[in-house]
C-alpha cells in the first residue's frame, strides 16, 4: 500500500526571528536547505549548532488544526518550512521520502523549544510536544511546489 500526502504550505524567513513568508514554490538545495531561508544562509537561531537535520523542517497541518484555542498558532508562527497534509511525519524518522521531485531523509523529530513560546505565547511548546514535526536533510535538489505529492521512497 502506498501512502501519499500533499505539500500544503511552504514558508521561509530571511533571518532568525524574521517573518515567515509563504511561497507557492521553493528551490531545495541538497545538503544546504531552502534557497532564501535563514538556515540556507546560516542566519537561523540555531545555525551555530552543527549536525544533520538542519536543511528543512516540516509540520503536519492536522497538528496545527488540533491545537487548543489557547495555544492556536498559524503555520507561519510554527516556524516550520513545509506544512504537510495526510502524511504522518513522526513515522519518517530514518526514512527517505519524496516531495514532488525532491528526496528528503527524515533525521529526527523537530521538538518544540522555549524559543517558540517566546515568539508566540506560553503553552505552545507543551501543546506541540511529541508532534511538532520533523527535521530532514535534502538529498536531491529541485523545486518543491504547494500541492506536490509526498510519498515514501526506497533508496
């Protein structure tokens, strides 16, 4: 059985704490990130921390929709690059998957941090614990579009 989802949103920010800008498409560069994003240029809040899983972050639209009213945030406020629908991200740690023409590798869960609470409001971090998305590395370069199919791949 092939499980597929969709790319529902694409967001980048040019600098740490900068406004997240919604795009209809974005250039993904292998081993680097999304062109135009703060982490692509090494200007993100956590850019000084080395390691894998720094190219791109993803979050499920269903998680954002399920947050209690007291902790409700938009996709832009969640500070993730890619919003998905119908594709369970927690299951993709250690897995390859495709967004349109781009192959990603799920490195680790993207747990929420206190920094997110300071940018939004108290309680958001706790509400997102265990379901705040995925950190992934870009394995093949290409363009990702809103509406692209997301699917598991064998590599």
